[in-house]
């Protein structure tokens, strides 16, 4: 088909697909008027740790497809689990009914999560799991006749998804300011960029205990804030303060869960036992959209009462507990042990630390700070002026070299797959160095 004279001739498969894409798809967190100019990667397939675009170019997935993919793409065992479940049933409702695949998943997860005697309320995305957590925490108190505990404490820099509840807990940014009139107020302690954050959080918990339904934190790493990290003891102290004052502790492990920080859940390192926990992203190995809100027995039992009674949690999504997701998630959990994934994470994280220290040391004044827990890493660039878009340009230069990276502002996020090899870790840091040198003139 010949394009009309005012349209450019699109020669590569990439350009043709991007044009088709921009004509009908609306991408999240993306200014669509510059979408095509920013040279998006147009994926057609994958091969293990690499993505293959419509022109056959390969990219090492160094962002784990926005922090969801754990073991890689086309994992034979996960593919097989999906095939086996699809021959049984793809989806049935969990509202008032059950399905075997979901029961088996919850049974497998129960002994592995840090929540005491857990019950799982499934959802499809992290934000929905957080929303459920907020509502559960609120109703937990009202079910017991306590109507004054109706506020939440969240941290500076927090990100908990982009539903209205999520952005209320969140500390703004990412263009959410436009929704300020919709956001409900929360009590705000500082984030992990402030070394005194836990002292302030504990003081606020003590001072406002009577009003607080829950404290919501991302244990150990505030991901979307730019990979700000804290020490486990600080998180533990905040957990203790919640316990002491009877405030529910919600651990949002949507990003930190499933091995990213070197343990299955970051809460384990912090020695906290959350009353409520949210998981998502890596739950299905990044294959399918599944998340969950996990409630401790104490929380769950506050909802028990007469059939159709008001203590019931009147909340549930159409695809809650989807059987295909559940089957893949259960097999994924088994693979963590079979492949000894956590040992690999810790070993690769050690290598990444050494390589990034050298990389940063060789580029003083250009690389500001490297923050990391396990394989969750943020490399903060230090542009000499505003508006230079170093983060975006460095990632684009890395993509041209076949390593897929994506920034948060001027923080380059490095989130290697949990099964990365030493060579892949080295390749990521080498390419990052070349990209920084190209863009920042080092
Ligand atoms: C800590 C945390 N909570 C919640 C979310 C929202 O998850 P989703 O994007 O699946 O809605 C994210 C996403 O990055 C996150 O990092």
C-alpha cells in the first residue's frame, strides 16, 4: 500500500509496527505525541533472557519487563504448567465458589509468606492488591466498632500503584498532582532517603495510634522512588512500633517480593510479620497478571460473621484467582527451590555490586549514587543542569547496544532477571558504562 504524500515511507518493520501501535494503543506513563520518536522496542517474541523485536534485533531484558519477570521468558516448566491448566479450565469465579488451582497455590504460598496464618485475596495487579489492603485495614477496625482508626501512615517517596487509593498513599510525582483533589490525606513520614525516617515514623505512630488504621511501607527498598534503600533494623523498629500501638502493618511487597532483594520476601530480612501483605509482579514469574492481598488470621477473623452480614468483605474482582495464573504461580514457586534461584540472586548481586562500584568510581561527578539491595538497583546520574534528560538518553543508548534499560528520571534502573548469568551481569554494566560515556561525555 502506498502511503499518502504527506506521510513518510515507513521502511522497517519497526516503523510500520510503531505507526500501527500509535494509531490504536494508548501506552501507560507515556506521552503519546512523542512515543514514536523515543524509538520504542517493538517486541515480537523472546528467547530466554532476550527479547526479539519485529526486525529480529535482540535485547537483554535488564529491567525484567518492568520488574515482573523473574526466571526469564519462555521458561519451559511455566509454559508446560500453563498448557496443563488450559486443558482443564482457564477461569472460573472465586466469588462464592472455588477452583482447585487457586487452592493449591494458596496452600503452597501459605508456609512461605511472612504473614501469620495467612488467607489470600487474589487480584490482578499490584495496585488492586494495595486497594484491597487499604479497604481491609479500614474495615478491620469498623467491624470491631472502632470508627476512629481511619487514617493511614505512608512514607515520603512512596509508590503503591495508580488507583486513587494507591496515589493517595503515594507521595505524588509521576504526574499525579493533577489528581490532588481526588487523593485522600495520609500521615506522611519521611522516605528512605532520610536516614532518620524510622525515628520519625515511630514517633508519628506513637502520637497518632488512635487514628491509624494501618502503616503502609515498602520493606527495604522504595522502588519507584528511585530505588531508595534502608537497613532491615529500621524497618523492624517500625514493625515493632506498629505492634506496640496496635496499628496494622501493611507490607507492600509488590516490587520487593519473589527474590528481588535476595530473600523470597524483603520482610524476612527485616524480621517483620506483617498483618497484611501485598504481592504481585513476580508472583507468576512475570507471565500473567496476578496479585494478592494476604491477611493474617487476626485480620481475617475480624471479617467472620453471619451469612450476608455486614462483617463480610464486599469486594472482589472478576478475574480474582484466575486458574491459569494460579497454575503458573504454583509451578513458579516450586522452581525457586528446584533452580536454587535465591543463591543465584545473591551471587549475581555480589558481582553486580563490585562491577558498579568500579563503574561509578571511573565516572566521578557523572554517576551520583548507586543504590542496591539484591538485584534491585538504581544508578543515579548527576547531570550538571535540569532538562538534559540524561536518564532517558542513557537508556536509549543502552537499548541501541542491545540491553533494555528504562529510567526513573535520572535514575537508571537495573533490574536483572533472577537467573542472570555472570556474563549477563557484566554485559549490563559494560553497556551501561558505554551508554553513559556516549551521552554524558565521560
Ligand atoms: C511497591 C509497589 N506497589 C504497587 C505497585 C503497583 O503494581 P501494578 O503496577 O501491578 O499495579 C508497584 C508497581 O511498580 C510497586 O512498585
